[in-house]
C-alpha cells in the first residue's frame, strides 16, 4: 500500500504596515490598494496606526487586523478644554511609546511579524525601532530628495536608508534623484514599483456621488450650481490634492483670476483640505473669486465631480508618481500638469494631456489653450479612449509579492 502523501500549506507571511494615520492622501490610498489586493492565501496583514484618525480610517478591509496607539481627533470631546486635555494626554502617550517601542510589541501587537513596512519616510523610525529584530524591514519612498522644504529631514532619512532590508520607490525619478544627490550612500536592495490603480472601482464610484458636504466658499453645493448636462454651463477645471503650498493652488488661483479679467469664463473646483487653506481663502477673497474658485473640502468619493468636470489640472511644485493623474486619465479627462516626478512618463504632451512648468504664466497659457482650442481638446479626448490599458495592476502586485516572499526566504 502506497504511503499517503500529506500536503501542507506553507504558513502565511505576516506583514505589519506601520503608518501615522489615515487622512485622505496618495500614500494612504497606495497602502489601501496593497491591503485589498495582496494575496490573502500568502499573507496575513496587520496595520498599526499611531492615531486612529482620518477620513480613510474605516476603509481598511475586514480581513486586515487594525490596531492603534491612540484615539483620533474624531473621538475627542467637542468641549474645547476637554479636547486640549485629551491632546496633551495623547501626546504623552505617544512619547512613552516612542521611548519604549518594546511596549508596542508586547502590549498592543502581541505577536511577531516576518516583514514590517514603512509606507513613507515619516514611518521609517517606528519600523526601524521595532523590538522585533528578526523581521525584515521594507521602506516606501515617495519624495524628491532635493526639494528645499525637505532638507531639514534629509539627515535623518539618509541615516535610516541603509538600515532597511529593502527600499521601494514609487517612481523612477524619485530613485534617480536619490542616487544623483547621494551616490555614496549604502543603499539596500531596491526597486521602482509604480502605484496600482483600482480602475473598475474608480469607474464605478464615478457613477454614484456621495451626499455633498458644504464648501469653503459662498456656494454650498457645486453640483447644484453647475449642472453638467446644461448647455449653458461654463467650463470647469478641477483638482484634487492636499492643501499644501507645494501643490501650487496659489499660482492656479492667480492664473484663474487673470483669465476672468480677460473675459475667459470658467470655474475651478478644488477637492482637498490642509494647512494652506487659511492662506488660500484670504487670497480667494482678495482676488474676488469666491464664486468661481471653490474649495470643496475632502470627499470620500471625488470621482463623480471629476467625471463631470471638463478638465483636470495639477499645478504642483513637486510630486512622485501622482495617483491622481492616473485617476483623471482613467476617467478620460484632458489634463494640465506640471513636469514633476514621473508625470512625463504618464502623459504624452499635447496628445494625452498638456505639460507645463511650475509657473503662473504657463498655468495661465495652458488653461487659455484648453478654453479656446477645441480641436486640440477633442484630439486629447480621443487619445484617452483606451488609456487605461497602460496600467497593469496585476504586474504591480506580483512584483511586490515576489519581493516579500524572497525577503522571507532570504533570497534578497
């Protein structure tokens, strides 16, 4: 009698993603795409948040364990004095964890992991300080290392880089800049892996608008003010991004105001929130464009607005591989974008979009071109009909899974 062969499954590889919080942003969307799409038969996934905070905190899939070090602001009291006390206590709690990282592993995580992942340089320290010294450490890097505003953080980034077992760059330009500026750094094994795009999800959500929130302007409901089916509607530009000075919205507003003065009727919708909002609202009032340059705040589902807009514009000073450009391409929007990061690999100038430098006059000229050159806009739209074929999600996830498996099997 032949002996019965017993087939045993390999144990799942345990992944721990460490991240600050889940405010709306590109890095958070990248992490969510990994959590949703990495093979559940191969990987057991946990997310550790410093703060259980942000619009996307409930978007982590059910099969992923979520733990956190401290409550988010959404769970704080509405009483100002109590809230101040809660913030103070939260800060002290996080300081204790930072000084004693072994507490996190013993009292909160209560298990060891094969791989610990830092989704951005802000997470590098927490991953590298893990008391689990046997886990492989993987970093994701999304930043242009030469940018002036990043320089105060660069020494720490350079200190952390060689301590990782593997580094993933979200764009070729990000990797090239790193090696160009710091050629003698002791780099770990590394790869460029672009962000995955949830194509079908984007198209599905574009057909189902969420209930509208109020806007940071005089008009509370963008879709009521601008009926996308009206023959008399004015052209709409739209942008999605965190309200940060490097996003270039102050330049975009100046270009918008100049075009209005010259009689080119149009409007601009910005979806996003951030620390630059007070300055932008002051500029909005000074230029008198409260009704035409609208800040709509964050939206869980911005895709219906994007689908209904005429054009998308990204006037950023810096980006890596901007997910929002891919989202706009999927919805076949003619795009104006600055030549930053890997944008030039995503858009073919004047064929699938319009590329410019980070300059107010160039933003103005490109917007004017979109408003007046119907032939060019029509040709761009035609070229976007099958644009989604350039995004291969299966390849992206297969590359990441291969890295993780090889790390655990000590092939890297």
